[in-house]
C-alpha cells in the first residue's frame, strides 16, 4: 500500500530550482534511501514533505491526505516524524525532558500550566530511551551529549509521535564506523517492531546498500533513477555523478 | 488642495532626519548585528554640538560648517565607543549588547546635562534658507525644501557608496554573510569601526539638521530611537531604501494625523506598523531571514546549584522578608515594598526572557497598564483597592495579548525593537490622553483601602501577593506549558516538527508575563498613591532588564536579588549625587563587560568548577 506519494514537486530558491519536478512513492513499512550529491535537493524534498517549506508546485499525499503546504505540526500529527541534517534537540533540557515534551505534545497535554512536568509521561519516556539504548543518559542535559547520542535522542523524539513514516536526514553523518552500525541496527529494529516506513538520506554507500530496500537517486533537483539497490549500484549514470564529478561519497 | 500638498511637503521634510537616523542604525546593525541604543544619543549630540559650534562660529556660514563638523566629531565619538566598548561585546548575547549600549545612552544623557544644562536649546535659522517660498498660495519654509532634497540625495550617495566602492561592497558582503566576509580576509575590525563611524555620523547629521526646525532637548535621544526602531522594523532591517520609504510613511502619518486630531497619530503609527508586520513580518523591503542562517537563541544553562542550597537560600530570603518590619521604619518599609514590586516585575520579565527566550524591551508597558488600570478604576470610578488589584493584571494581560500577538511573530532584536515601540506607544497614550490619564500629571489619590494604609500592613499585603505570584510563575515554568515555551526557545524548528504551535505558546507566555507585570503595577500604584507616564517609560523597561541581568537569567532568587540591588543602588546613588543616571549607566556597562551571564549565573558557574 502506498503511504507517501510525491508528484511533480518543485521548489525555487531565488530563481534557481533546488527541486525541479520530483516524483516518488514510499509504501507502508518500506525502507527507502534517498541519495545524491550535495546540493541535489534531498533536504529540500524532506523539508517540503515535513512541512518546513512550502512547495512551489506539486502534490504530496500521505495516507489519503494532501499535505503539501500544510504546517509542520499538522503533518507531524498525521504521522510523519523527522530528524534534521544537523541534529536538533532541546539543548537546555535533559534527555528525559526532551522525550517527555514530545510525548506530552503527542497526547495534547502541553496546554497544562499547573502540573509539574516531573512526573508526567516518565514511563513512556524511559521506554523510548531504552529503545535507543540511552537509559543511562536520562538525566544528562542534551547540550552535553556526544554527537552520536544526540542523533539517537533525536530519533527517539521523532518516535514519540508514533509515526508511520520516519524521515531521517543523514542519520549517520558525523558518526564513526561503529556508531553507524549501532544506529542503523537500531533503525532496523524500529522498522521491525513498529512497522514504520523509513525514508532516509545517506551518503555512506555501505549503509545505503546494507539497509535500504529501494534507492532513489536525486541529481540537480530531479530523480535520476530509482530501484532496487543492485540495479542502482550498477547504473552507469550513478557511478558517473558519484565518481565522475568527484562529489563527496562518504563524509 | 494646496494646503494638502504643503502638508505633504512638511511630512517629507520631517522624514529626512528620521531617515538619516534609521539608515545609520540599519547599517550598523547589518554589519555588526548590534542594535545600538546609543544611536539616539548620537542624534542628540549631533544637535547639541552643532548648536555650540554655531554659537562659537557665528550664525552666518557657521551653521553650515557646524553641521559638517558636528557630524564628523560625533561620528568619531561613535567609532571610539565601538573600539572601546562594543568590540568586546560582539560575541555576547544580544541582550547584553542592547543593555550595554543603553548604559552608554545614560552616560551621554548626564554628560549632556552637565555640559549644556537642562534647558531646551533654540537653534539658529538656517542662513540663506530662512525665508519661505509661496506654493499653491501657501508658504513653505525654504529650509523644508532643502531637507526634502537632502533626503533622497543622501539615499543616492549611500547607494553609490555601497554599490560602487570597494569598501561599500565589503559592507554589503559583511551584511549578507559575516562568515564569508571573514573568509574573504576582510579586516573586520576596520570595517566595523568604519561602519560605526558612518552610522554615528548620519545620526548626528540628522540631529543637527533638526536644529532650525525644533529646539534640542535632553529627550531627543529616546524619542528618536523609538521612532527609528519603528522605521527600521517597518522598512526592513538592512534595507536603506526601505528605511527611506518607511521614514516617509511615518513622517507623512504625523503630518496628516495632526490635521485630524493630534493624538490620533500614535494610533495611526500603530495601525500601519501592525498591518505591515502582519503582511510582511520582515518589513516592507527587508528579506525574510534565511532559516539556514538563523542563529539559535542563546541557551542559558540552568544553574547547577544543589537543591538543598536553593531551599536554604529561599528560607533565608523568606526569613529576611518576614523579619524586615522589625528592623525598619516606615521609610524602610516603603523601600522594601518597592523592592518586592520590582522583584515581581523582574521575575515576569525573566519569565519571557529566560523561559521564553523573547527579549522584551518594553516590558514597562505592562507594569504601566496594570498601574493605570488600577488607578483609573479607583480614582475615576471610585472602586476599592481590592478591585483595582484584580483589574491590574487583567488590564495588562489584555494589553500584552494585543501587543504580544505582533511581537511573537518576530524574534531576537526585531522583537526587542517592536516591543519597545509598543511600549513607547502606550507611554504616548498615557502622556497625551489628558482627559482620561491626566497626561503628564498622571492620576493622584490612588490610596489603599483603609485597612491597608499603614506601611506595615501594605508591606505584608505586597509580600503575600508577590510571593504568590512568584510561586505561580515558578509553577508555570515547570509545567508542560512552561516546557513548551522552553522548547520553542531552544528550537522553534524542532518544536513545530513535534506538533507545538510555537507562536501560540509564545503568545500566551507573553500575555502571562504581561499580566504578572500588571500585578506588580497595581501594587506599585497603591504604594505610591499616584501613577504617571514615567512608570512605563523606556528607562523602567531597561531597569527591569538590568535587574534580571544582575540576578542572572533563569534563576528563581535572581529577580529578587536584582531588584534589591538596583532599587538600593538607585536610592543610594540618587541621594549621593545628581548624576545618578551616568553612574548607573557606567555600572551597567561594567556589568555587561564583566559578567556577561549575570552575577548569580557566574556564582553558579564557579560552583560547578568553571564549566560553561
Ligand atoms: N533555505 C534556502 N535558501 C536558499 N537556498 C537554499 C535553501 N535551502 C537549500 N538551498 C539550496 O538548494 C539546493 C539544494 O539544497 P539541499 O536540498 O540542502 O541539498 P542536499 O540536501 O541534497 O545536499 C542547494 O543549492 C542549496 O544551496
Ligand atoms: Mg542535505
């Protein structure tokens, strides 16, 4: 079943088309990698699906709803969670508070100005924390976390809304080899247990071909090719944009 | 018909100075990212220095020479201040920069008072242009025509400077992307100092040009800075042409508003500003902030003071407050009550600042709305004090809902400027709506109910109300709503991405803080027995910020300590010297330089072994 259907997506920045007519689908429970050289328009696509940017043209259907141009918070309530290319958390709060706030928002309990947050949603927050293997970091302030931990916390926050689609913008960027493995197996586990679909942007080809069921290649704002990892891996044009133009492959 | 044309020309002439000041402010901000409060001081000094030079050189060609000389002198002064002070603050949070430049403003005010005295200075007629020209059967001063030509000429010259010269291109590069300019190897120090020189020069020229039209006064600095903020917010930060357009717009509103009903101009300015900000939050010709370059709000890390220490501190403070009456006479009690009132005011400001991350530079508006709300009810309608104290937070809360709706659409220094502009509007209404507010004289006879007239009882009443309000604010800050506010402060991007309506949360937070400040205002009215417009003047807003800074953002005891320190200091300084403003200004500057995190914040850092 198609969960997300993107058609004719376009976004201009000052006359230049960062995304110039992109179509793709993501099925329920599917794991799809979005790859392409820097500046191809991957993050811009995410921002339009996530509601951070308003598309200049095109439609985005998610689970029967047209979401193009809707507010980010409305899109999140429909069941799309996301992380950012530069890991973003609530820096002044503890790890646990980061999760509590996301859970409280999901349950629409943030308008409450009298209860103390100390005891709210603790069990669920600890449960999420356990899922990303950070139980021992609960009381740490997010600003003090190592980058790898930050990425995991971000993932846990995204999961708090019980999404059916996760958008992960370069989940392993800035991580060491072993940390990448840890994070990706975490994501694999989440996919299995929650049956959530994942669309992720990734530069590390080992990660892409090890975890994605399908790969979409974006180049200069357009879909160059999409298909099974093997097909994409052996495509001349893909080799060309990655090797020929000397773009960054693994950073 | 002719009459309206002439009125239009008068407006255009008025726009010239405003444009000069606003575009200087905008230029300086574009490059240094500092909103310079002292910019208004340069405007004032420009007029004062030109006045003295004209006296000295004689009114003939002396005036024109004085115009130029005064601009250059004040420009050099601006450059000196950049080198000595601001350069050290470029990496500090916006709040500290704003407050430090306000310190400069205070020092300049007292220096000007000492040098030129308190009287208004009547400038000379402009030599050669003192006559008038007949237009459509009306008489238009020649000097106005000169100003009308001057505005666009300066605009043209600046545009040429910025587009055709190497220096100008560097300025634009630095305005658009500081990091890139640094990477290009631009000598930032010289560039910054140069821009400061130019900006201050423009402000001074603006001030000096006003001399033939209006007397130079010691209030010029604050009046013009509030107007310049409006112009810059409406025109769009960083856009020189936008500043010109907005200056013309505002000046025309004044020129024509006066025809209908003098008081209506303030409302007109408010309406225009509101409309522009709703349609184009980044101003008429400004560009929307590029989300990728937005600097996250400074994260103030909560204090690592252990709980037991906090509890001991609170008990100690409570003990002092309870025992105070035994130690103090009536005067001491009144002083202590004032400290309590300002502690609540500072705490409410601390709430939007620390928890909400919104820099309000016009928080006194809500103190004032509360005070006026209570005073009007009691003195005009004859209601008792108790009703006044209930109405105070409501009145201020509604005011904050109205102004806040616009403020929360902006962030950082834009929000600071807008909040200040709103406060100035509230002040003007109180000042000018004579029939209702009593104008400058204010409202007298705002006394407490019979049972609370003794200073002792009123002290305990204030203590109870303030304690309850502080507890309430603290409670909200640790509630889900308070955390939503914190979330919006830490990252509005992520907040929206997890379903938080950032604007709405900020709006309610703003209103709540306004209501709390209004509560303080109500208490203040009955403490003093009268209310006057000064309660919501800019200096009071700044006092609140200084208290918060003294106490450290994000601490509970902080506002109380800050209020006690500032009220105490002011009383001490004011009784010892009549240049208390200058001393206070110097103190503020020193404070911002030495403790960029507030005093209590620094204690917290030492406690944690120097970790940031
Ligand atoms: N907010 C923005 N304003 C202007 N240009 C942007 C903005 N976001 C992205 N771009 C530009 O759009 C193009 C695509 O960017 P992006 O989607 O981030 O690429 P990718 O994620 O594939 O590396 C780039 O040229 C980038 O500079
Ligand atoms: Mg990207």
